[in-house]
């Protein structure tokens, strides 16, 4: 069973503009920022995962706040080229961490 790629494009469009998804993304950023370890504790054996709405435009704030594991579905599977999508998300996360 496979999904039609247009499904992912439509889902991303909804996530970009619907108030619930926009509020959810702000909430995720606030929670990660509140509970993430301080910068001096980063690099320890602690994984902070964020799932939902992750793509190259949204990964930066949560990566900068300390998240280091990202689950991206629509952003990858809705892209014409999975590798390009993953590189974009990974690059944005690395730039945000500095």
C-alpha cells in the first residue's frame, strides 16, 4: 500500500496555515525550551525528540533549544526527493545549533 504524493503536499499546506498546527508548533518550541538541558549539559546521554510538523523551516528553534532527534514524515515523504528533504532538515538543525 502506498500513498499518493499529493496527499503529503495537501497535508503540509494544511499544517502551514491551520491555526491548530501553528499553535502546536509554538507550543512544542516553548516546551522544548523550558525542559531542555542547559547548554553546559548538552552532549550527555540524553535524547530529546520532537515529532510533528518538523521540516527545514521549523526544525531550527527546537534544535537551538536542545532537541537532537527529529521525526519528519510529511516533509520527507511529500518531497519530490527524499534525500534533498533530509539534507535540508539536517542542515537547518545543524545551523541552528551553531
